[in-house]
């Protein structure tokens, strides 16, 4: 069974301490052994593969700095593209990626990616920890609509979205939702410089 871990990583410098905590809780190591493993000093402990899953309004490149920092510490890290079509198929896709990985996995989700990892990890025994970073962590039977609407004040809605149709395999049409550039910074990534969020 895996553990759910909710953390906030505020900088690259916090990665080592956070990873030590994740390893300690998720893999059953002592905090000392986990800290050593996070620094690449403990060759006896198996390093997990870290799998990052992005949420809506984003892509895998949002994890670039975390990937760089963890790879420097000797970890295998991947950030598969979350298809962002619907929760069931997105989770099934991420699960299919997880099933190609041998050894322990630490699965990390941001925003909508939290709901995806919650579902994707089911039935994958080598997932040892789920890490939620500002992410949805739904309880059994709880919907994303319930989570999104439980607190007032969201800046994401019809006025801040672009609706773009795409073709479905059965000949129908689906709709992708994109945050408007004018809303992206304030609604999604207010702690980043405007220059960065304009590109995102």
C-alpha cells in the first residue's frame, strides 16, 4: 500500500529535504537513511523513480527545474504528458506508464494531476508514495466538480477560458479548455514572473 503525502516545495533547495521525507514515509526508511539516499550516499537503498504528473493548463515542461535538481542527485525522473481529456482515460494512460517501471515509484501530482495520480496508482503495487503539490486529492466517490466548487473565489470560468474543439475517434467532437493569456498569471501561477506565465 502507498502513503499519501502532501507537501509544498518552494525552491530547488527544498527538494533534498522534501525527498528525504518522502523516502522516509513512502519507503519505510529512517529519516537519516532517507536523507543519505536523497544525497546519493546510500547505495544500499533502492532509489525510486520519481514520476511527475502535471495538471490542467500546463504541460510536462513545468517540472523541468525539479527534474534537473533530482537528476543531479542521481534519481531517475520522468514527467509523462498528461493527455487532459478526462479523468478516467488520463489516469489509465498514466497507469500504463507506471506499469513500465520496475522498482519503487514516488508519484507526484500538481493540481488536477493529483486526481489523476490518485486513480492511476490503483493496482500498481510498486507505487510507494503519492505526493500532492497544490493538488486535488479526492476521497472515494468525490468528484472534481465538488472539489472545484466547494470554495468560492475561483478565477477560472467561462470569462477566463478559451474553448477549442477537437475531433474524437468516433467522429464526434470534444472540447479542450485553455486559460486565456490575460487570466493565466493571476488564476494559475501568481508566484511566477509575468514573462514566464505569458510563455506558459
